[in-house]
C-alpha cells in the first residue's frame, strides 16, 4: 500500500534509490518507498526534490511510481521533499471536487461523468446541463459542507465488504478498493490525496459552464488558495473592464452589449460607404475598358482597394458592366492577387498555363477567376495572358 493513501501530510522523508535509468531525456528514479503522488485519476502529480535535484514529473508505470528528475543522481540514500504548497492545493481541489460532485447528485441527481484537476482550474463533466439556480444551490450546499468541518475518512474494502458502502460511483478496478468518505455526505472510490477535514478546502467556487454534448456539460471550479487567486484576478479584470467602458462592474455586460451594437452599426455604415467608393472605382475602370482598343486590359488597383475581398468586388462589378476581357490586380508584399474575366472558351486553358508555368493558385468558373502568385512572376504572367489575346 502506498503511504500517501493514509498519510498525505508527510512531505519530508528518507528512503533509498532502488533503480536509476534514462526516460524521455531525463533521469528516472524508483525509490524503495515514496510519498510522491503520480499523475492519475485526473489529479496532477507532485513535484519536489530528491537529494536536492528537482522532481519535474511523477508517473506510474508497470505498477511502480517513477520519479523524473532534471539532473543526475546515484543509487543510495535519498532525502526527499515534496512541494507542500502544490500537494495541499491538489488535496483541496480533489476533496472539493468530491463535495461539489456529491452536491449536484444529492440535490438534483446530476451525476459527475468524469473530472480533471488542472494545475490552475479543475473541471467536472456533468450528466446534464444544470440551470443557473441549480449551480448556485449546489455551490451553496458544497460550501455548507466545507464550513461544517466534516471529517474526511479513508476506508478500504474488498468484494465482501464494499456492498456496505453507499457509493456515489462504482469502482473501476477490482481487489481492495480505497473509499473516501465525506462524513454523512459522500462515499466515493478514489486513489488521490485528500484533506482530513472539509474546512481545509477553504472555499469552492465555480466558473464557466459549457455544453460538451447534446445532454451533458462541463463546469469549471477552483478551491482554497487557487479559488482566492482566481477571484482576485477576475475582480481586477472586472474593475479594469468597467473603467475602460465608463461603467460599474455590474453594468459591464450591458455596456459591452451596447458597444457591440455600436460597432455593428458602424460596420454596416462603413460597408455602405466602402461599396459606394468601390462602385465609383468600378465606373471609372469600366469607362477605361470601354474606350480601350486592347483585347485584354490590365488594371492596377493596388492603391484603390485594401483587400483581396475589395479587389474581387470591383472585378465582379466590372464584369457585369463590360463584356471585355480584363485582369485587375493588387500587390501585397511579395504576392500579387489578381482577378481575371476571360471568354469561357479560353479561360480554363489560360488558367492551366498560369498554374503550370508560374505556380499560380486559385480558381473560379464561367470565365471569372481569382488567383495569386509570387510578385516576381508578374511580368511573365502578364505577358502570358496578353499572348493569348494579342490577335483579339
């Protein structure tokens, strides 16, 4: 039995290095006895040091706990130290998760399908989407259990005794099962590190809720010190956002809605103005196209349009006003973007040659094409296009 199953508070201990070997570019160590918790059951691994060398990861492999170190170590005596702050925060998160999950199930029969205790924020996946009042009630119930300082008791059961426990979920392994009890509130099979009293959790706060399937949801939560840090970070963000919007924190959502509406209205007006300007550009080039004796006219719109979308708009507008063949282009850095209006009988042949000879990319239909190519190929591309139409 691993020591942390019954004693999660020992963080300084002595043992011996039983085996040293390389793994994933680091030094891997197996100890004769360890209190280090390996990543498992959704809980993050412990960190710390062995003989002063930082332990960066702890994993379970072939039934053994493997410690990955950032430096080399020799076999022999090992002075080990676990990072207590990280360990205790993980204990707070894990025990808090049990309490929160039990609150959802006890109050609303909403089951926890899975959970993950992240480095900063934990999540539980629920069997259905809870309503806002249900979330508030579950969080309130969970924090009531925290404040009542209930005992957290560890039990061990086998197939002959496990039936005497009212488990919130069934174990995923056979043999001896470790059961974590929150006194008179929850029984759950678990191999993680836990507090011995609920008051050690500090506080349980929830965050974002998102739908992950048609009938289930994922809810964020934090406990203890991590919850306090997250609260102050969110409070700071809320205050600064309110100041930027010249509103109070409670009025910020409404202020953002108003700002979004203003941006949309401004965007709509800008679109109308832009279309009028581009229509004017189109009219000007349509007159030039009508007056041109060239069988293929090529117009530079680099200073006339701001994007490939605007270039295509002008080209489309021009194709509706004229039956002539033309190319309009815009240079963007080392790339030339071009739109072509060609007779349907010649279009596919011209495009194939531009792709094969100059690496042009793009496509279209009915004689109207959009393409781009390296700017240093511009003169050759233009010569090839004009070559196709030099006889009109």
